[in-house]
C-alpha cells in the first residue's frame, strides 16, 4: 500500500494497491479493487474520492448528455409557451363571438386549442421539476461540522474506505463548478492532442489561465500573461510526444482531491478553477520555479485567493444582512412600542443602528474576538464597556459592527430590539457652562433610563472627565455617568485612547464601573485583510487596480516606517493618496504595484524606499569614488562608512538598530565633519538631511530637556527632528563633552534604535546614521603618525588608554566602528586646496567669469595654509582672505566683467585677464 | 477503454429515461416537501414583519412607558386592536400559503381530468 502524507495540509493520499493508483487493471479494464478511482484522500476523518472519468469518447459522451438534457429542457420550455399562446388565442377568438364572461370559462369548453394548453401545463410542471432538481443536484462543498473533524492516524488501507459509510465518503467532482470541470476536460484534451502519455499538472495549469477568475488573480499579482503563457508553452513543447493513449496521471488525481479540500478550508461553496492553482504548484517543481521567476510564491497566491474569498464573503454577508435588516424598525421606537420619545438625546446624538439599517456604516473585518469579549462583559452583568486602544486601530469600526449586528439581532439579549446611539460630547459641552452641561447630561440619562431601548456610545470619553460645575467638591460629569451606570439605569459603550485612559480614567469612578476591553493593533495579516475589504471602494472611486503586492507593501512599509500612527488606519490613509497618484501618473485602469506604494511613502517620510535602480546601485557600488571627489584621503574611514551604507540599502542589517553608528576620532580640520556631510549628501541626496548637535552645549544635566523635550510641552531638538524625518544623519560634534547622563541616552539609541521623548512618544532611530566626533587624543595621534606607527595600533591604544577615560566602555562598544582620521600631509592639503579653488571656480562661473590657477600657486597657497595642528581649517580662511576678498574688491570696483578670467599665478596672486569685447 | 465507453453510454441513457420517469413521483414527494418548506419560510418572514408575537407578548405592558393605570388600560385596548388587525393580515397570508399547497396537490389531477375531458 503506497501512501503519501502531506505534512503541511494534513491530507493523506492512499493509492490502490492492486492497480498502483492507475485505476486500470492490466488489460485496460477498470480496476476491480478501486472501481477506477486509483487514489483517494483521507482528511479530518473523511474519505474523498473522484469518479471523474477522462477519455476522449467519455468527454464527448458527457457533452452529448448535457446537450440532450438541455434540449429536453428547452423543448419543455417551448411547449409551455406554445400552450399559453394557444390559450390566449382561444380567449381572443371567444371574445369576438360573445360578450358574455361565462363563455371564457375555458375549463368547461371543448376545443383543440384548450387541449394543447392542458398538455402544455404538464410541460410547465416538468420545467418546475427540472429547475428544482438541478438546483438540488448542485452539490455544495460540505463543511465539516464543529467537533466532527476527527484527527489522528488514518486507516491506511483501501478496505477501510470500502467499509466506511456514505456520510464519511465524499465524491468531489460533483461539487466542481462548471468552469472547473471544463478546465479538467480541456487539460485532458490538450495532453491527448499533443500526444503526451499522461495528463500532468502543467496541462491543467495551462488551461487554468483561460479562466476569468484565475486570470484576474494573476493580474492582481501583476503577472504578464503573455510571458507566463510563453514559458508554459516551452515546458509543454519539451515534453515527450507520440504516446498512443493518454492517461490521467497520479498527480492529476491528487490535484482534483486536494482542490476540493482546498475549497473546503477556504469555506467556498464550489470548487472553482482557482482551487487548482496551489495543488498544481506543489506537484510541479518547474511550475513553481517559473512563477518564482515572475516574483510569485506560494504565500502570495494563497493571500490573493483569500482576498477573493473575502470579497465574496463580504458580498454574501451584505445580502444576508439586507434581508435581516428589513425587520428593524426605522424609527426611534422599538418593536413592542414600549419606548419613550427622547427629544433631548436625539438633539445631541447620532443613531448608529439607523445608520446601519440604511447601510451607511462600513464593513468591519476581523475583530470577532473583541466583539465576543464585549458581549461577554455585557452578559456577565457589566453595564458599561470601555474600549481602550491607540487611535486608528478601529474602535469606532467595532462599535459600527455591533450596530450592524444589532440590526440583524445577532446580539445578546440585553442588546436585542434596542437602538445604539452615539452621544456627541462636543455638542453636549459646547456653548454652555459646566453646570448647564451637567444638567443636559442628567436629562439625557433620565431619558435613556425611561426609554429603556437605548444603548449609549460615547467616543473619546476622556472629554467628560474633569468637567465640573465649578464649586469645590461638586461632582464632575463622568461621576454623573458612572453613578447612573452603577445603578444600572443604562447600558453604555465608550472609547478612549491608551494614554488618555491612563491619564484620565484609570482608577477613577468611571474607570472602575466600566469593563475595559483592550483593542490592539492588528497583526500584519489581519491588517492586510482589513485593507482588502476597503480596496474595492478606492478602486471604484479612482478607477485603478491594486495588485496584491501593493497592499502587502503598504502594510509592511507603514508598519516599519510610520510610528506615530497605528494599523490599519495608517495604511488606509496612504492608500487613497496612492490611488490618486497612480490615476494621475499612469492613467485610469492602471495597476498599482508595490513600487507606487514605496514611491508615495518615500515622498511622505523622505525615506528612499523604492527598489534599488540601476543608477542607484552603480552609485552605491562606487560610493567611495563619489565621496573621494569631495574628500581627500582618509581611505579607511570612507571604506568603512561606504560598506555600512551598502548593507543598509540592500537591507542586510539588523532592523532594530540604527543604520550605522560611528565614532570619528582625529585632530581638528582633517575632514570628520566633511565626511559626515558627504555621507548625508551621497546617501540621502542632500546635505540638509543632517541634524547637527554640538554636544558642548549639553554639558549640564538640565540640557537633557533641550534634547528630548519635557512632559510640559517643550519639544526636544533631537527627538523632534528625527520624528519628523526619520531618515537622517545625526552628527554629534565633540561627543565626549556632553553630560554623562545625556551620553547614556545614546546607549539605548544605538542598541534598540529608539528613544522615548519627554511626552512619552517613542521616536524611531532605526533609519538614522549616527556619527559622533571627538578630539580625544588628537595630539597623541599626531605624535604617533609622525613617529610612523600603524593606524591600527594607534586606534587600539587610543581606545584602551585615552577614550575610556572620557566615555564609558559600554558606550564605546556600541559603535559599529571607531575610525581614526589621520592628520593631513602636505600633498593632501594641496589636493584640498584644489577642491576649494574648484568651489571658487563654480561660484565665479555662475557669474560668467572664468577662473584659472597655476599649480605652483596652489602649492604655495597650500604651504601657507597648512598647519599640522589645525588641519585644513586655516586653509579655508586663507582662501577667503587671499582670493575671495580680492575678487570681491575687484567686482565692487567694476574691474571685473562677464567673460573676464581671474588668474591665480605661480606666486598665488590674483590677476584679471580681460575678456573679448563683443 | 471500450467497455467503459459502453458502460458510460448505458449509464447516461438510463439517467435520461429515469429522470423523466421520476417526474410524477417527485411531484408528490420531494417537490411537495420543497413547497411546504418554502411556504413555512414565507409565513415565518411575514410573522416577523408584522411582529405579531411581539405584540401578543407585550399585551399587558403599557405603550410608551405610560405606567399609570390610565396608560395601562388604554394600552391594553390599543394592543388588542393591533393584535386583531395584525392577525387578520396574518390569516390572509396563511390562507394564501394553504391555497398554494392545495393547488400543488390538485394540479396533476386537474390536468389529467381536463385532458380526458377534452378527449372524450
């Protein structure tokens, strides 16, 4: 007995031992042991088998049968219609001969026409019979009932299958949709006409692409159909041809069975062509390789099938819901007419159940557990439920869903035949004193208590807190509500954000009387499903189509890069702008793919998120050269920084830490700050993506507040800058000079990539590059370099002997790299002089003035400006004084016109060469 | 291959003939059950729409929460009138449903009778 158990799906395939799964005995007849089934599947305590026969004559015969059935049915239709026409004609001719209505009693008259009519009634009855039977014969995929799914080891032999009762055996092909059956037949015909010996998964997959739903699925996955078909054709052409007869392969039979179980687990009603896709891929490695080349894997296909299932389920739910909502009263009255009019409440509120009845509330996906928990609290006697969760996780959606369920009456007894009414707090409080607001609230609570059919919902309930009527020890509004809740006069839902709950509600009377239900941010898969349920709206509005990868990307990127908002709201927010942008850029009916999402998010967060383009990858590979065009020497430092940037861009780094953190050591004026600027420019595209903090300004402990802000509203310089644009280079100049407590902050930043600011918000540093510079040991470095020591050796003794006196060892350890900058040599300074003169040239060129310099002059200038202690810094001053000042004087004295040339001669003096006169 | 072809053609033929032969039996068995279930659903929905049972259950409960004795008294009579009125509508629907069932049961007999009446 051969058997194959699929670990992932839990399906066990059992092949017939007599025919080895072929379904045929040696002489070509049907195998007696398995009646031609060949292979069966065992899944959750049930057997599944397929009695689909595939061979050319049988397919023809099946078509013939369908044809005959169709013609019998149409014959019956026609006969019924003809009978009616005959009757009508008889009535018409009878009306001509007499005006007496008694004459129309056709059942009392004898006529050939009436005979035809009565015979046709039989045909009508036959039509009713046929329609009703066809409806009944459409087997639906039968769901295994709760508790009936038996796990455990399977009876692994064929006799067990034969013995088991009908209830535990399911014939799968009866539940196949017409399209699915057609594709199975087409696959056979394709294999047979190509002369292939067996119908393989690839035949089935090839025919699948003709199906509309499958085509839509692949277009959601952004697959180029021509490319896919081309590749499949190549595979088909490579197969052996010339077989005399075509048989159904073992894998093909397995696919039919697994497609059914697939549909079962997706709770579909019918097995559609899409259900073939995953089983096909599992059985043909070439196929999955082809799709992998097109950037598609098992998970993606699975999620898109889910998406289709979700839309279908939403539509179905909607239909059921519309049916159920017919019975909900459309006024403020309950069905038993025991309620009381509530004019004041109506003035300050919005009726959610009415909105739900007229379908004005959006659909809520997921969140079944939270709603169950809310109902559980109500059933266990609580009269107030407080939903607590961050903004944007969908607290209002949950309340909306409860309103929808109240319309369907799919709720606990306490909510049945009630209205859910949202109290508008801002309206309640506006324009009146606290005492009057309290009066209003008391009246409303009275009304609710008397009416008896009202459930209140108060969004942002913290607004009720600490509103008092002024006098000392008077009640605040929330206590009015909480005492009413405690007396069980009304049922109330409320919502508050996490921090407001902690700040205003926890521990107060209201917090104690209401049950708290936490609404957490959904995980990525749930968020994707929530988005999928909303996509249809934007697609219809902007006439664009979202691919699956764009939705997944939107969730993934917002989860990663937007930290002050929460899923799913933050992903939904950007969806609309993505749709608008795609519609504008690509035109209507275009496909929105992951790149569009990355594009929009890049714009919003200023983070380069798009796929690495050819141009950019070239830039990254040659980053050293690019940096060296601005920086002279310091090869080691540049190489180290470039390597870490490449790692970051290709996402080969730990996501929980900053992109990179470096400590630059070296004397002043050797290019530490310049390198930081160059990195900001070459990596982020602009020098301005840099926050520069002079740590000497943070020498006292109190300056901590300046850096991270305080709870009373002062915004921190560092945290605000990073919160607004998370993709930044942070330059910490003279790092060691800051107060040790401030330095301790950076322990956490460099380790976890986040920091909590004075207001309690978490600021994300994972997209930052942190560069700290320090002058510690500058003299030591100069001395050692002069003495000819190796850079590595200098670094070691610097870290061990000098650095640890100023910084804690754990902080030193946190840096990805400690880079020692060499003091500049004279040739270096010459090169720097050239770079600086080039800058002057660019400035002059903008004015239409030329600039030339003599190498000897450059040398002279370099010698004059070089100072081993201060590096290249005096050089800048020198160029300013000697060259820029002189040029400025000449310009002001009108001695310099357009097309003139400024010359720097071998003595480093500035001269002017007159340009040609036009 | 060939014997399964014969097997299949025989099977299809019997299915066709059997399908037609089953028709009269179906009319009084599965067809009738389907109709009864349909009429039941129809009546249940009509009852729900009329809220007849809700009115009967609440006959002693005052309308509009008027718990004084006048309110209770007036409510009782208004509710009684409502119940009578709604029952009449419900009865109409019930009769309609019953008529459909009777029509279903008698239709074949009527057709046979009429055809024979025409022929004789």
